């Protein structure tokens, strides 16, 4: 997981597992050559199929995440524009059943209504594009009694899903107001309950805004930190991560449990 925390005028990106104040360890996996999977979104279907064919399915995996990317652009007031992209391949019927929709949460009081774009590339090469008319917007379920929120979920069923299909989904969510004027904390967790081949987190913020980050339980992550034309750009590039396993062992809350930045 990668977590970002910022306070205005101080911006801080924090990770929930191993905290590194000044340096992170580079990794050759993070320097892999670009492909149709980690290049521009919605590349030619034939290129996507060819790139995915190089990834061998793991024995018990219902889904293989081929590439996941999150980009957060912050302004001087703390507003965030978030673009999330994920590409995965369905390996089993259980994967069809459990990965059959695309969704994004949002809160109307400070965010604009998000957008979703998605497609399914079938094994034979034909493409089924998500029909925006099938997108619904529903209240998120409150977990506790007496809890009220305007949190909502934008979601849609994926068309033409089958074993062997490749799914590409991109969501965009834009803040119209800062969530909290004094700053905020953002976390991104790259590990999931299925294998992840590659993950990238991109953060852009005004160079004048003090920015800190911490990385936890990701010793192989590559981090690139550049500034140009008044903008600071951080890129966290993570290679293969095995599927996470659930445990009934409850660690102390001060002990990091999941990889994150």
C-alpha cells in the first residue's frame, strides 16, 4: 500500500509498513521496459493480448493483475485529482464472478461526480466497451449504527466477461474543495489477494509545497523524485507482489501489517 499524507503548508506522504524518512531501495523490476500494459491507456487490443501472453497464470489465482497505476495531482489548496487504472486477466470462473464490475467511491460534499471508462478484451481479440448508460450511482453502505455519510459508489457491470478475458478500467475523481483545509493523509496499497505483476504510483504537487513520504514493507520498490517547471513529481514503481494471505493473528496496531507508501 502507498499512503500519502499532507498538511498545508506541509505535505507528507506516509506509508503503513516500513517507514523510510529519506531513502527507498531501488529495484531492477521497477526499471522494466515499457509495454502495452504500462504505456498509454487503452492501447491496441492486439498489443495488450501479446503483452499479457508473456505472463504465466499462477496455479491457484482466479485473477492476475497485469498492471495497476494510480496518479494523484495535488494543488496548492490541497485539492486532489485522482486517476486510477487497472488491467487484469480473468483466470477462472470464480474470477468472472468476483471481478465482474468496476467501481469507485466518492463524496459529493467535496468531490465532483467521478467518471469510469472500461473495456473487456475477449480471448479471441474482440472488444466490449463499457456502456456509460449502465453506470449507476448508489449510497455506500454505512457499517455502524448511527453513522451517516454522503459517501456514494459509482459502479457498472463489465460487459462480455469470460475466462481469459483482459479487463482495462480507468476511473477519474476530482476534488472541488479540499477534504480538510489543514492537510490530509492518502494511502495506496499495492498488494491484493491475487498476484500483481507491476504497480506504479505517481504523485505530482507544487514544488514549493513541502512533501514527505514513507514506504513500508516494500524493500524492492524504485522511487524517482524529480522537479521541473515548479512541479515536483514522485514515481513509485513496484514489481511483482504475491497474493496477500489473510491471518487470524492480530498484531499490535503500532506494527505495520501491509505493504504501502
